[in-house]
């Protein structure tokens, strides 16, 4: 939400000043931070360096920070920068002879300052976490952080040879590395070992806690003391000038569902639930069937295809594009934009983040005329739902286009992963593939097992808003926690023979789409698209088989892996 939107509200009546100020401090504090990002990381003291050197190869202890000095300096700096933003805005209005607006801005700044100081304390702690993680990430593959980390082959330059117990403010907790050769080769085995030895562990590369037990993950997803982590945190590793350059990117991310405060997150979910109901999703089935047949018709005469390129990505992209009312001729733009947006969810170089920002701005500019058309001629689609909510004053135009960008990206990336990786699971378990061909009515159950074994959501990141206890481990406030669904979905306490792919498994209480307030809105849509896709694919090409013996995996994190390609062949048909 832009400042001008709030000022227009205030202009309607001076009595709305306090409510507008409250909305600004709850929905858009990050936009007012300006270049108040992290300046540097407090180095280790000499005695800490000596102890770490003495340990040698026994393990790696996360650096200790002089938190008191750091917080005092940064709280003052952050508050100063935020007040400077207000001052500059008031000055611009004063130059335009808008003295009334200028006085309102300055009054709001004075009211807002006490809360700003408290928020700065929280953000300072988050910066300590983000900076340490990203400083370590800069050493991936031995490359210097100023050149940007390399995504392919993400292996730390230094890896501890053994685990050891680290002592922190909460007591003693064992730590584990997720970036060892063992972890990259077989993350499932690593997660089994971590879950058995210490379900809540410390990961030095992430400077965060890792939760691997299913019961703890479910409890964490429901716990309101664990807040969603904002993806824009990673931008704070950049210099002040680079952060200023990427302000449009951060402004868009800050309005995404799951990256706002809980009240706004619920507000967006309530708006979209009107459209993502089961009845609405089921009404899309005939169109999904048509789109699937069209894509398979294009490759049938060739007798081969790349499932990732020719089916898994185009199908959900076409569906979400139609839901937003995008013309057919423009749908190829969506795939190009989405590849760029992916940089937000990875450790990306500045060049990739710049391209990501350009694509997000292009997507938002593309969507604004479509939204204007819905205002004039309402339709029963997502944009139409947003336009109606905007008319009721429930959402702004900037929030609409920002969240439509998120929907365009997440709406097809999730399903594309499910289709491609799910088909690979069938190839790797031929007896289950044969069973599914004989009994297509098992397709919904097969989709659930695909989600459990290799779902699109490998983990969710949370921050503690107050001290909590997870799995008998006390965790202080303002700590980063990774809830590893990829590990919890193979917990033997919940799933019999958890490493066996069984399309008849019941019950199947996986957490691939989250839970509670953060449950994925598009879960029903993704399930329906995958269900229709697998039914039609195996019916039309019963002799479908992989071309490559070894999967072509894309280098990614231990929590998730995606296929670059999945080449298959079948009997050609006209």
C-alpha cells in the first residue's frame, strides 16, 4: 500500500488520522525503512577466534555478535532513516503548497515513532540472522560473495567433519550440516538420522533451527507465536545503494500473502477463498481436460516429449492465466516472468535480482489494464473478485497486482513440480505405475502420495515472536525456524514404511500444502490439475517410459529438488 493511498484516506477526514497511521505501521513498515539495511556484521572477538581455532576440524560454531552495541547503533539509525522518509514526503507536499497534507504527515510521524523503535529492535535481530546466513552462502562452491553465489552445486566451502554440541542462550543443542556431500547425495537418509538423534537441531549454514518431526511441524504451523518469514529479508545482505535500487521489488514482496502481518494475510485469504472453493475448482475440470488434450495432441505424432517443457509447466500456466483473464497470445510471457521471479526464493546474485524486479514490474504493469477492465466489465475470475473487493474498500490496486504476481508464479510452479516429480516417482516404482494404469480411480490417492514423498513445499520458514519450546528445546524470541515438511512427511511415527511409495496409502496425513492459517489456497486446484493430467496422460500413452536412466535434477536446497528435464517416449499417434 503506497503512502498516497493512506494520505487520500486521511484527507477525507482529519478524524481518520489515527486509523490511517495504525494501518501504515501494521502493513507497510518495511517500505519506510529505506536504506536502513544491515551495514556490516559484528566480527568475532579474539577469544572466540582462539577457541574456534583450537577446535580445528571438530566442528563449526556460529559467530557470536556483540548484540547490545549492534542494536543500539541500528535502532538509532533505523529510526532516523524512517523519520527522514517522513520528512522528505512532508517537504515534497510543502513545496506543492499542500501544507495541510504536510502537517498530517509530520503529525503521523510523531505518533508512529515509539512503535518504530520497537520494530527496529525486532528487525535488527532478523538482520543478524539473515546476514550470517547470506555471508556463509557467499562461500558456496568456493566463490567470493561479492561475485554472487552459484546456484549449481551449492556446497559450502567449509564443511564440519563431525557434529558437536553447541552451547547457546538456551542450553545445549546438537547441530547438523545440510550441505555436506552426504546431504546432497541422499537428503532423506540425513533427515532420518537427524530426526532419530535430535528432532530439533541447529543448522549453522542457515543460522537457524531445523524441525524434522511430524508432530512438531504440525504444532509449529498452528502456533501463532511463529510468524511467517518475509522473503525480502535476503535483500538486506546488499549495500544501501543496491537496496535502494531494489525498493520496487521489496515493496511488492511486502504485500504478498504470507509476507504481511497476520491480519492482512487473513484478509487476503478471505478474499480469495471466495474463488478457490471446491465447487469453483470442480467447475474448471472440463477446461483442464481440454488444455491437457491440446498439449498432448501437439506431441503425439512425435512419439516423445519433455514432460517438464511440454506438459508440466504449460498446463498450470494456461489454467492460472485463464483464471486471471490473460489473452492466449500473452501466456508465454508468464513462463518467462516466472523463471525470473524464482530468484526471490533462492540465493541469487544482484544481476538476477535486478532481472526479477524488472519482470515483477512488467507483470504489475501488464495486470493494471486488465484490472481496470474488470472494474468496467466485471467477470467471474480472480481479477473480478479483487475488483469487487476494491470497490468495497477491502484492498488497494497495488495490493491486487502484487498478489496476482504471486498467484501467477505460485499457481503454476507448484503444480508443475507435482506433475514432473510425481511422474518420475511412478517411473521409479513400476509396480505402482502398473497398478495406476489398471485402476485409474486411484489417481487422487496417488497424487496425495506424490505430495508426501516429493511435494513442492519442502519447508516453511518461521520466526519466533516470543520464547517457545519445540520438541523439549527452548528457543528464544526472534529466531529463525525451518519446519522441514520433507522430513516430517517421512516420519515413521506417522507413516508405515515411510520411504515406500504406495499409491493406496491411507490415511495420508502429510503437510505438503501447509496447515492452519498458512494452508495453501491453491491446494485444491493443484490436486485437480494433477488428477486430470495423470488420468489423461496414462490413458492416451499407456506405454509411456523414460528416456534417461538418471534423472536430470536441478541443483537446489536439501529441502526440495526440481527436474530440469524429464524426457519420455511412447508410441507415436496421429
